[in-house]
C-alpha cells in the first residue's frame, strides 16, 4: 500500500501555534508563582516531617525495611488513616511504620512492647543523627503502640529518647493508650477512669502542649472497662476522632 507523506505544516500556522504555546507557558508559570503548591508526600530520606506510626496489638505487620522500620505498611487501620491524612496536607512529609512484634502472646505483651520502645528509640536516634534539625518527627500510636511511644518519652523511663531528639518531636497522638492516666492536660475524650497500667502523674509533662491522648468511656484498655460496645476497636477510626487528631498535628507543624 502506498504511503502518503504528511504535508508540511504551513509557516503561518506554525507561528500561531508557537505563540499559543508561549502564552500558555507564561500563564502556567504565573499561576505557579501566584498559587502555593499543594503539599505532597515526599520520598526523601530527610523531608521536613517524618510521621512514625506504631500499630496496636495484632494489627498487620508491614513488609521489607530494616531492623527498625518497614519499607511498606505496618500502620494498622487507624494509624493508616491518620498518617495518610497528615502527609497529604503537610509539606514534604513521609511516613514510616515502626517494626516490632505488636503481639500479646509469642512474644508476650511485655516483651513485644519493650522491643517496640527499644526500636522506636533507635529509629528516632538514627533518623535524628542522619537528618538535620530541619527534619521534625510526629509520633502516632494505637493501643500497644501508644504504650510503646509513651515509654520512649516518659521522664521515669530507662528507654527515654535523648533530649536532643525529643526536642524535634513536633506532635504526639495516642489512641486508646493502656497507660492512660486521668487528669492529664493532654487528655481528650472525657474519660474519667484510668488505663490498665496507668502512668505516674506528670511523667509526660514535657509534652503537655505537643501530645493528645484520645480515650473514651468503656474502652477496654485505656479505661480498664468491660468494653461492651467495642469502643477500643471502633471509636478511633471514626471521622470525628481522625479529623481532630489530624488538625492537632497540623497545628504543630
């Protein structure tokens, strides 16, 4: 079959097309200057913000990574919602899931939780020493994950993160913390009881303005209750709680 050679583009039309392209490029550039870029997640090792999620007991582990963090996943349902919301609205942020057992049996809870705190301290120390002070951290934990974070921050803990790196923690959020103590200024949710293993008063006071601990009546673990409505399992993934947590974190960045 005989091929038909394309006809040359007329000079007049070429000039018109070029003028149109230049005009569009100018308008696009002007719009980029006039309108702030919508924040997107970052894959950089040292972005402006690193969100570290510590999942709860028996929530699914992530995959890959190194000793202290997963390459993918490992957030659980509630922290996946929170961390995703933050990196979608915060400048140059990325998120990582802490690698630890998150079990109650095999290994038993104290060993799992202790391993989590050790790994969190090592992870923050490693990232803090690798990245400049321009990189800040957000810590978010559910259930056992909140216990893990609390032990890495509490003033009476032997596994406390060093002061140089604690100062770079911009915000902390707990959901259903089993070490919840009533009366602390960072508590949210109106719960009037204490958790299964309540902390001593004031040991997290360094974070009074940077921490929010969400706990609600009848929660099995943060209120040591019978939990007939499965508050611990359902409350913290509701849009009301998730939006409040996200807005608090963003207010600190």
